[in-house]
C-alpha cells in the first residue's frame, strides 16, 4: 500500500504509521502547493522541488506522479534525471495528450502508441540507477476500450517499462482480467469519487496487483478537518475543539519535526553555521 501525499509533512505521518513506501500525488501537489486543479499546471522545477522535500523527509521509498513527463522525449529524459537526483525511488509517466487531466475526469485524450513508446525508451535510456522504477500509466480505458488498454500496456513493457498502471478500470472484473492479460508488476489506483470501484488492498493483491495507491485520501481528510475547524473558529471566535484535536492528533508530527530540527541544528553547529563570529 502506498498512501498518497501532497507534501513532506504528511509523508512523515505515512512513515510513522508504518507504511513501507509513499506516493507523491500529482493532483495533491497541484492542489496543495499552488491551489490549482490537476491539469498539468506545475512546472518540472516545482514538481522536482516538492519531491525533493518529501524524499529528504522520510527514509521509506517514494514514487511520484510525473504526468506526461513534460511532453517531449527529451524532457522525459531530463525529468527522470532530475527525479533521480531528488532522491525518488521511481515515477510513473502517462500516455495522455498535453495538457493532461485527472485520470478520472472526462475529456481526456491519449497520444499515439508509438509516441508513448518513444517516451518510455527515452526515460529508460536516461535512467542512471537501475533500481529507479519507471511505471507506464495508460489512460486508454476511458478513451478507447479495455482491449486497447491491454495492447498498449504490452507495447509499453516491450519498450522497457518496469510496471504498468492501468488508470480508471471500471469494475472488479476488469481489474482481474487486466492482471490475467498483462504479465508484469501492476499498480492500481484507489482514488475516491473516480470511475473505479474502491477495492481493498487484499482483493487487488489476490488479483495480482503489487502496488495500490490512495493518492488523495489523506489530503482530503486533512482538508475536511481544516474546513470544520475554520468554520468552528469563525462561528465561535475561539479555538476550543480545534485545540483538543491538535493535542490528540498531531503530537507525534510535532515531535518528529522537533527531533529533526534538533538534528539539523546540530549539523549546523558542527559547521559553524549558527555562529557567525566563529
């Protein structure tokens, strides 16, 4: 299971909860960082910086939604290099046309298979660390049909992809059939309010899926909690209920950040960064 996060603070919560890895959500980064929808509006620089913060904040592997890898094959190569340098364990790139849309929204279009094959080959060629995972996502189910999704996925594997992410499969039978027809490590997306049914990790594991992401769940829960707190503060003019929740819910996060601050200050003292007169 890979819970999705929009930032390093929630990534720390994921690690503390005992998960083995974390997923950096493209929608989460767009929503939380810039307050914009998931339609490809963040630059590579912005995405890489957000990823670097997450990778530096945790010790568990982090993979990221790299969208269309910023369109051109040459940009695919640069994206992979930058994500590797940022400390990521892997990423997925997709076969949507640019500007892209959230995988569960209407109005998507996909590029030609050969163009996506070229992107994958370019990404694989740019990879310097053989352990960096390149996952090929296909959005063909909503645009073409299930059989085309399977055929595209096979072509992407032949091009060198390490795993496949079939976006927006529409029922449990499709998830099962896809795992039967595509022999590779598979990633399933269990986002709320989407076109796919919300299946459990155990169900998907039985079908043959190795990775299951919950890209926006933690962010949505935190946004709802913030909304309720702000409404309460506006109406009552004091932070009463919110204060109790902060003490209950965030003590370990504050503790974790405080410990990291002390470590960083220790390093800075050793380097004389905190003593300008020395």
